[in-house]
C-alpha cells in the first residue's frame, strides 16, 4: 500500500498515452500538495511542447478520481496531487486491521545466512564486534519478519596458531584455575598473559608450537583443552548477547573450526577447476578484478606454504557450504569495512568456482568505526581497546540514574528495568541510526537524551501513547471509522501508511538508519498531532478515529523498534 507507487501506477498510462512511449511520472512527496509528479518536465524537449501543456494533457487522461481530491498543474509544469481524505482514511483503516501494519511478506522467501558478531575465542569482544552484533541482529530480525528462512552464523574465530599458546597457558596454572579465570569473562588478561609468555619464554614458545601441531593432528587430549577454551568463551559471549538482547543462541555458533573437514575438498575442487596457482610456495587463487596498488593481481591464499589453511580458505569453505549444503541464496557478511577487500576476493573466487552462482549472491554489510569524543578510535583510558561489557554496563548505569531522576515514582525494580532497556536501547540505536558506512562518535549525552533521534525519545513516545490508553481505561477499536480532516492528522496518516515502503527498502539495502529516521519522523509527527488534535476530549467518532491513529502509531513504533532489537516499555 505504497501511495507513491499507487499514484505512479495511475499516472504512468496517462503519460504513456500523451508521450507515445513509457514514461516515469516521477512522483514524490511535495511541499506544495501531498505529492507531485515531475514527469512532464523531462518530456518537454522530447515532445517539443511546453511542460504545462503536457501536464494538462496528462491530467485529462489520468484516472485519479477515487484517489485525489485536487489535481492541478502548477509552476513550470508539475502536477500537484492532493490525496482525498476518504482515500487516505481507507488506507489507515486497512492498516489498522492488518497485523503486519502494511508490511508485505517477501514475495520470494529465501534462505538467508546472516554472518555476524563473530568474536574470537579467548579474546575480549571489542566495539567492532558490537557493531556487527547489533547490525546483524537487526538484519536477522527484519528478514525473518518478512518470511525469509534466516540462518544466523556466528563465525567464531576458534582456530589457528594462537591456540597453541592459549592451550599451553591454560595448562600452566592448572586447568581449573584457568577455566575459572575465563568464565569470569576476563578474556583479555588471559590472552595478554599468554602472549607475554610467548614473547619472552623460549621454552613456552616451543611448547606452543608443538601444541599447534598436536591440535591440527587431532590429538585427543589437546582437543579436549581446546574445547574447554571454546566452551568457556562461548558461555561468556552468550552472557553478552543476553545483556544486549540479541537473538543469537548457542545453536548459532559455527566457528571457523567447523569448516576444517571441508578445507581439503575446497582446495581439491579449486585445483580440479584449474583455478589454483602457486605463489611463493602457497596455493593461491587470483580472483579477477583484484589488483594491488601496483596493478599486479592479488592472490587469495588458499593453502599456506607450510600446508596450513587460513582465514580465506575457511571463508571459501563457508560460502560453498552455505550455498551448496544449506541452500542459501543470500549471504550477508556483517563485518567492518577494513575487511572489504578480503570479502570481494572471496566472493569473486567462489563465483569462479561456481559456488556463488545466481540467484545466490553475497553482500558485505560493511561498517565504520566507533569513535571517542576526541574523534579518534574509541580507546580505554589505558589506551587499549574498549571492553564491550564495560560499555554496556556504563550505559545501563547512566540510564538507570536518569530514569530515577526523570520519574521519581518508579520503584527500584522498575527503575532498573527501565534503565536496562533504555541504556541498551540507546547503545543499539546510536549505532543503527547512523549511516553504517561511516564512523560515528559515541556521545553519552546525545544518545541518552529524551529529545532528538534517540532510543529514549522513541521509547518515551511509545510509553506515552500507552499511558493515554491506560489512564483512560480504553483500548482502540481497529475497525472504528477513520476520519481525517486536520492537517496534523493527515500528516500522521501519511507517515503511518509509509511504513511498508521503508521496511521494504531497508530489507534490500540493510541501511537501518533509514528505518530509524522513519521512526523518528513518525514520533515527531505524532507529537505535533497530539499537541494540535485533542484525543480524549474529542467527541464520539472523531475520538474513536484518533484513538486508532494513536494505537497504530504505538504499534508501528513497537514493531520498528523490535526490528532494531530495542525494547519498548509500558511505563518509563
Ligand atoms: N572473527 C573475525 C574478526 O573478529 C570476523 C569474522 C567475520 N566473518 C567471516 N565469515 N569472516 O575480525
């Protein structure tokens, strides 16, 4: 029920009649009427007539009577379109009784793999993983809601040479003590201590090297220690996901190691296809289109000169598995922009090998960095990377304090609940409301503010509407007649019927800041409506109609925030 599309469909035949060829009517929201069509302007030269003459003729052929109350030619030759109140009201009515709020299910449901979060075992999650986790989870929620089969893939970094030293470090103080340390979530000190020993202690280094060999050789005792590391880390990551309200579960861990058995076949197949070339002892693919600064083709190293496999080989195996075995046709990789070239090369090589053939496609859903207030990469006071949990705890503490201050009537438990939802919501929303291709500055004041494009603003807008109903002891009747007369009422109606279009677009481009921007506009439009149009004090049918507008706004806000992974509250 996209109004722009509806008007376009009505105008297109009229334009075609006048021009003798198909023409895009170029319909958009207008500051002068509700919508305008600019199609006549581009046609003028082609037809050798003035745009106004063309627009006038188009008007004679257009069938708009049931949709528009006023249609007129204006300015140099625009068509100004005013949507009829009852047509708009009809759309709002349809929306009110639609549990999907005007958002269509996917026409062709697909199997979509969303590769996201992907922290590294025995290492702290950092803020880059925060972005991946938040954006990826929004993508998974959205696509699932649209009816796709979504497979969440948490491509944990759980394999490779560092595990020799990590396992030796685990053995040193005795397993029990080390496991305890790990389960406390102190992954960073564990990793750093192992690293420090590795760098200074030759005997430890030698043991670590032997461990890697044992690990790769499948030595049972070594594997058991490795599993302990992985399990402790996974347990810790799950607590972070719980705190973050992220839908990843223990079933979604598909670490790099899970592709180990597929690496051999991948290399064999690439070889059979004639795609492998040797370069400095390593087996490489040279994907077309990837060249270095000097213009020379860049190698994707599939098997290292020592016979080991690395990150690219695992990702190739993952593509092959995801399309071939899981039957996915859309592969999303929610990973920072610095890895862009890696993914371009992997996709190109996979395409060459026939593992990524249409309709299957892969998209790198890249993102920039989170910056501190100084405009540089976010760093802890000690200069290290910022611990994600610390950041989340700070958000909750700040939001809880604000919640108490803003509403002294909240009980202790309720203030804690509000603080958690608002704090976590603010962190996620700050991320999702900025263009993911760019860096953004972490600014506590701004993201926790009750006004502006923030989670608290939208959560508050939602709870305010809910309190209207609660205080009056009312519920909206979705089938009540809708009447729209006031400009503020019509403006709100236009926003509400626009939800489906925004959601459809975001499902394609995964630019969640457009959804955030939409929700913010909706909230602001609602505010104006609520200021100008009495609801509870209105009479009979007007009151019923306005209650539906209130209720619909709340439902759209709630669903939109749900997609972004943000909780709504009945009271704040
Ligand atoms: N573990 C990697 C990192 O921390 C991210 C993995 C992304 N996913 C993938 N399929 N390569 O940078």
